[in-house]
């Protein structure tokens, strides 16, 4: 699954991307330092991995990963060709969710493309450009869908109904993600909207970029972003991108010491990554043995065969059963043998819905 980092130029997108992925993307004090998208992967911090290793010795530990795309800055008028114009659109359409970096700090040394710091104005600028671009996409698509619908195409009939709801909403300044009525069942509408690539339908996590004096995001600027996100059903994570980038350059011991000195328990990127993971409706289960302990990414609600399939498609095709227990059982009983002896290890079939924190061994038929 993939998240795209968006925002106005010069708000800290590339600095945040570098810290998330340690990829070394260009981060400079001028607009459009990023033109082509940088792509990297971010580890999803999960303390349970080390907890498992306390009781199951292993050679290596592998966290879940999240694909991250650093997308070029968007400016006012982008939908009509300003700045990089529509160059960014295909990049945003392809991601599953958006991390919107909003500048919430003052600095005379770092230019702001609008000349002043105003997070709500900046959010409105991005939303407006994405809504205008979505409106253009929807209006271009509806005539084609109407023609196919008249020929009896049922999928096209659904598409027309959805577009006839979406277009007026966008015209009045409403994002698609905030809509509740599409004239057809929501799952059908969402399927079409996703295929069409409407950007304002994507879930958004706001990364409030704060300065070194506001790690917890207690300023008026961040409060405004929180209120905006709450009204949209969104999420806000305060992040000092500059500090996070500095932390990534330190050794683990020095990083822990610096966090302690600052009164922090973990880098803000840890909570940001977890929030993005949850925003996408993802969760982790674990496999554990002497070779490796690994977190595997699955959607919430995945069945046992689907969970097996993320390891290898043959596991899903030949699935027989899963031997499952929860990480909390391991913490309680201290060994897998003790978990089994206590009757906490269960044999689950194809209908089992995996839970976040499950530890499992799969049995499958290799001949299938």
C-alpha cells in the first residue's frame, strides 16, 4: 500500500520524506525542489517485534513496510497550469492515501510560497486545486458513461448515477471523501470512484510541521488544523520534520539519548507511520521462528487464506489451516510451548478473520 506526501512547495515534504525513508531526497529552500516523485519505503514501528524476540530467539527481525511517494509541491492555480500544472496529478491518483504536510511554524529563514504562514489557507489551496482537477475528470467522463449506459451497460449506469452526485458536490466545494450519498450503494460508488482516480476521495492524514519549541503541537496553528481534521473525520500528527531528519542521522543509542533529553519517548515519525498504516485500514500479524520474526501487512478483515497469501500465493491456494495465538499470550506464558500447553494456540480454518497481533504458523498443501 502506498501513501503520497503532498502540500505546498517549501512546507517540509521532502525533509519529512527523507526522515521517513532515509532516502536522501533533495530538500531545498526554494519551490519545486521536487519535480519527479521520490519513492521509498518506511518501516512501520512496532514494539511487539522486540517483545516477540524476547521469547523466540531469531536471526533477524523484519518490520512491516509502507511505500511512500514524495510528490511535487502544488500551488494556487495548479489545476489550470500554474507551477508544475497537472504534472503532479498522475502521481496523486496512484496512491492509496494522502499525507498532507501543513506548515505550522514561523521562520524568516524559510520562504513560504504564499508569503505568510496560514495552515487553513494552505489546506484550502490544496483542496481547491484537487477538487477542480477532480471536477474536470468527472465532467470529461460523464458523457462517455451516459453513451454506454444508453446501450444497456449496467456498470455505466452506476457510473452515471455516481457522477451526477459527485459533480454538483465538487462544484459547491465539497470533497468526494466527505460525501455520504451517491445514489447507489456506497461500495459500488467507491469502486468506480477509485478506478476513476478521484483525488479528493482519498483519506488524508495531516502532518502538522512544527518547530523545535512545539513538539506536541500546542500552538494556535496546530489547533486550527486539528479542528479542520476533526470536522472531516481526519487525523493530525504534529511532526518537527527538521528534528526528525536530524534524529535519522544519529546512531540508535544517540537517538535514544537525544529523545530522552527532549522528553520524548519515540520519534514523531513512529506515530505518523502508524497513523498512516491505520488510515489505510491495515494491520499486522506475525510469523516467528529461528530464521526471522516478521510483521506481515494485511487489510483489517482479512481471512486466514488471504493472510497466508501475502507470504506467497501458493499458501493461499493450498491453505489447510492456521495455528494461531496472540502476541499477548506469548507475553503472558513466555514461550510458544507454554502457550500451546495452556490451550491458547488455536487451529483456525478458512473462515477465520485475522486479528492485529496474531502470531501464526500456516499449514498448506504444496501440490495445489
